[in-house]
C-alpha cells in the first residue's frame, strides 16, 4: 500500500535489502553479487531474487560451494576495480573463508600502504530465532570485530537494512554486513528515496528512559524494546540504544545514553564469554565510571554450541532475563 505523499510502502527487511542491492547495481556497473544460489534461486532467503534476471549471470553469479574460493575471487575482483557483494549463505558457513577474510580482505590496504583498497561487502545472515540447527544460527560478530581492517555493521530495522547496505557497498573499506535472519520478515513503512542513509559508525537511541540503558544490536533490538515496554509495569523507564555499527564503535552516543541513566545492560545473542558485549562493557566502564550507580551487566546466549531448535528459546536472551538484569541493577546501588 503506497502513500502518494511520501512514496512509502510496507516492506520487509528482506525486500529492503533486495531494493538496496538492485539500486546499487543500477547505479554502478562495477557492483556485482556472487555466492551460493544467489542467481537462479535468488538466495536461500530470496534477498537476491530477480537480480540475475535483470542484470544477467555476469553480475549476479552462482558459485560453487566453496566459501574460501568465493571470497578469494572477490578479493581479485576488488583489486581490479570491481565492487563485489558476497553472500555467505549462513553464518557458520563463513568459517572456511576465514583465512581469506583475516589474511587478505582485512589487511590488503595496510599491506599496500593504502594503494589497494578492497571495497567488498560480505553479507552474512546470522543469529537464531528461526528454528535452525547448528551451523545455521551462529552469532560470530566477535571474530570480525576483533580483526583490524574490517567494518562490521548489523541493522535492526527495515530502513537501516536498506541504508546501511547502500553505505557498505559505497565504502572503500571491506564491510562485514550481518543480517539478522529472524528479522528478514519484519515489516515497516519505508521509502528508499526519502530515507537518509545512516552513516557507518553511528548508533541510534531507539527509546529514551531514565532508569537504565539497554545496549544492543541486530536481532536483540526488538527484544530490548519489548522488555522496555514490559518494564513499565515495574515502574522502570528504560532507554534502548541500537549500536548498528560494531566497528567503528560510537562511544559518543553510547556513553551519553549510559551517563543519563547511570545503569547499563548489554544484550546480545552470542555467547557471553569473550563476546562483543565484554568489549561494550569495558568501554562503558572506562568512559562512564564516575556516572555508574551499578556494574555494567550482560544478558547473552549461553557459553555452549548453538542448541537444537526446541531449546533455542531458553538459549536466546528474552524479556524475562533482561528484566532480571535490570532488577539486579536497581538492587546494586
């Protein structure tokens, strides 16, 4: 249903990503898409649906099931002036390509003293919540965030999915673009031509509050917003910050939100031990120490391999676990 005033339409995140790819490919002939089943099938989640029909098999090409080869090929393409967008079919399928990612994608600009940039966008459907089995529900963001030379972003809204993907493709730095699988079918009113492109490296405050600040990203953003609504019954007014960009990290927005409440909880699906939440907690503790009324707490997935589908609801952070952490913040004064 389209609104004549804004040209906005109800769109899913999957459709917004497809629109972003289509727009980038129309505007720049150097942009191309490659990956397993991205062409004829349109991708497992149909993110590349219709691209091969519009742009041909040379610009939306199916590859063998060889992730290291896919990313290695993209490195060569980027070195010769193309802007490849790589789709890794599932989160844990990236691991065979990790050597290419760490040794070449992340280091080429530094290795050549800035003479060779690798404008590669690596799209990774990640996270749980869809009943997927092992190797189909990983949250591997810490690996990428720990690797100097990579930008790492993850959208939580339809508009950000479109805008951040356009920003990633336009970037001359390699970007690992983490797409929350459970949000592919989330919907919102969205007008691609009227919505500004969010810059990589800037967080956004999704909800302001006075009691405590929830710091989160990707698939955990809607869960935190739900928790913030439920917290009203306890008399708590929670702020929710959507990081959007893990690298570069927006210390300014995050610290301002934490200083305003004096309490913070970090929420993400990945395992807690050495997870990205530990970096967030450390940065907040170092920069906001004299404003904190309680320790920074974390609500995360458990430190186990991803469980079978019937158990994932216990594994993933939910409203009750988030509110339990907030209750601990109120007690630790």
